[in-house]
C-alpha cells in the first residue's frame, strides 16, 4: 500500500514527534506546515513576512499562502513515494484544496490518523513544551487561541474524513513507543 497519510489532532498531541520518526522509518516525506512556516519566518522570506502576524497570534495563516506552499512541497521528488502531512489540513477548505492538489498529481489520500488526547493533558504538555522549545506561539494567550482555533476550525475535519471512510484513531496518551506501535497497526505496517 502507498503511504499518503495525514496526522490529525490538537496542538500538543504529539503528531510532530511521531511523524518525524515514522517518515524516516517508512522512507516518505515528513511535511509539517508549521515547521515550513517557522523556517520561512526565520529566513525572512516574502511568505514568512506575510505569515508572521497570524503565526505569532496563534491564528491560522491564510489559505492563499499555506495551500500554495503545500502544493509546491508535494511536488518535490521526495514526496512522490509518499508523505505524512503534519499540521495540514486544518480546515475543511484546506482538505478540499488537498484533494485537488493530489488529484492533479494522480494521487489519493490513504488514511487520516487522529490522535486522541484529553484536554487537561494537552494544556499540561503545551505548558511544558514552552520551557523546552521556546516557540513564540507557546505563550499563555496564543496557546489558548490555538486550542480554540483547533476546536472551531480543525475538529470538523473528523466528520469530514469519517464520512469519506479515511479516519482511523490512535490513543495520543501513554508511552511514545506504544503510540508509535498503535499507528503502525492502524496503517497495517
Ligand atoms: P504547528 O507547528 O502545526 O502547531 O503550527 C504552528 C502555527 O503555524 C499555527 O498556529 C498557524 O499559525 C500556522 N500553521 C501551521 N499549519 C497551518 C495550516 N495548515 N494552515 C494555517 N496555518 C498553519
């Protein structure tokens, strides 16, 4: 089976950690839109300058910027074998754009893996991460905003992908290795 998957879940669910490891294990591209935006902002590119104000507030960067960036990334040679999308799509509109991008490439999404984590655990993890990574979007106010954005704009994707028979779920809490095992299992690896 090809490996074209989305990792879906709230900020702090552990998608990045798992996506990085499993992409290496499977020899597919790890496509993290948050990482790409952080790079663009740090490099001061035109995209980075436009994205910055949204990013710093914990708001979604406009689709016109993110969808173009993603489309280009998926055309890179290393994504031809497969990919793990981490942090995209985040809205129904982005999911629809993704379908169009993949259709143009003659590809289809195989599975969407949902990371289930309770709210108290999330808050604790995001606060802990603040001390380690010092991301500008890990302040109290923006963390709250990112969780709100997730609940209102991203969570509707669960139903979207359930209706399309793409959705599988794994527990996002517990030992990292156990979670990784659960992901391999739901993807038949
Ligand atoms: P992340 O590292 O995935 O938590 O993303 C950090 C921030 O980057 C988010 O709070 C958004 O401001 C921005 N971002 C990342 N991915 C997207 C996306 N698919 N659409 C819009 N904004 C995004």
